[in-house]
C-alpha cells in the first residue's frame, strides 16, 4: 500500500537531514582529539614515524593527534585494538606488514583480516639490518654464518615478537644460509635492542632507526642490509645480496590505517594531509637519517599493496613452512 504523501515527504526530509549531518560531520573532522596507536614500544619505527606525523597532523588540523604506544606480538595487539575501534576516524594506527600481512598469514592468534581495516595511506618502507653483539667473534656475514654452522642451535637471535618481520627475515636467512639459531621473542623492537645490548641474545634483524646510533658508536656490529640497495644512513654496510645471498630482499611497509567503515570523506582528508606532510623536505631528510624511506601512496594504491603484501608473505611462509602454533 503506497505511503501517504505527507509520510513520504517526512521520510525525504529525514533522509536529507541525515545526509546533511553526515556531510557536516565529515567536513568538521576532526572536532576532538584523535588517538594514534603506534604498533611498537617507544623508539620503534611505528613510534618514531607516528610521533613525527602526529605532531604535523596536529598543526594541520589544529586538533590534537595523540600517540599511544601499543607494543607486542609483532603489531598484532595494536591491530586488534584498531579493528575494534568505532569507524569514525578518531582511532588511527601506524602499523606494518608484520601485523597486516605476516601475522595474518602465520599466526592463528591474529584473528582478524584485512577487511577489518580502512587503509588510509602508505608511509614508509622499512628495511632491516642484521646486527650482532660485540662479543660475537665475527666481523663479516660470512664469519657469522661459519660460526653459526659450527654451533648449530647454540647461537640465538631476538625478534620483536612471534610473527614479526624480524623473525620472518631470520627464518628466511637461516634457510638460505643453512644455519639454525635459537629464537627469543621480545615485546617490540626496543626489547630486542635491549637484549642485544645486555648480551641476552647474539643477533637480530632490527629496524635501522633503532640501532643506527649503536652501530655508529660500536655498541653493536652491523653485518648486512635486508634489501637490494645499501642504506644511505649506513653506506659502509653491504646488502645480503652483495655478500653472496643473491636476491635476498625482505622489508615491510609502514602505513596508516583505521577500523573498517570510516567515511570516504574522512579518509580523503587524512590522506591529503599526510601526503602534504611527507613532501616536506625536513620530514624526508629526517626519515633518511633514520634509515626510513618515506613512501607517499594514495589510498587505493595502499589498499592494493596490502592485498599483494599478504599474498607475498603467505607464499614465503608456506615455502619455508613457517606457522606459529
């Protein structure tokens, strides 16, 4: 039975009012403080990039963007908290492939999927560097491998947690080098670095920003870079490819996400602001000195990268038979 004319008119008014409210809400965003989860302990790459970005976003929007460090399980804890947040754009996350690809592929406890997130933009690519404590009697990658082969299972490596890029990179390297090391996971990259400094573990792959000063002052020894090109901040450190492990190329992408369902207008507003910030010469210079390579990327391109990244690390994990129990 058709609705009376006055009823249809009332529904149209309500509909237009709701659309107007939604448009106004998007236009007014952000009208209150925005939480930014950094998927690391203080000093980790998500923390470093997140704080630099939040400071500039606060200026851009004249509204506080407040960083909260959420370390643990290779970014999984931060990812779960982000996925569970209301889809209003007031909870953002700076997280990487460790949580958004590797853990989904190999960690049953990461009971979320990519569709639980709204991708906003890529931020940076993150190579890692293989470092050892000075007490390890090896000055080159070849000497380290020879030492590990002479002590199968006796030497150790630390990681930022089960399923982290640090663990996966070492698992791939162990397969390529024919060595076996004892895995000791920590809560985040800072825990890994502290363990290296105190001698709890012998080695580990770390984000360059976490260990750059320690390498430069001789507190840790760098053996190789995980990607195909040397890093400008450590030009004297060779790549694994250069040292005989041809094609060795493992890195993650750090990006900005929110929970699924955030309004496209809010996503576009954030993406545009971040793109502007990443183009600032001071920001780019600061990132290069930390061994972090800024990666400006639109929302659609970042969403595609996330899908491709998951497929890539799933294939790698299957090839090396890596599955967390």
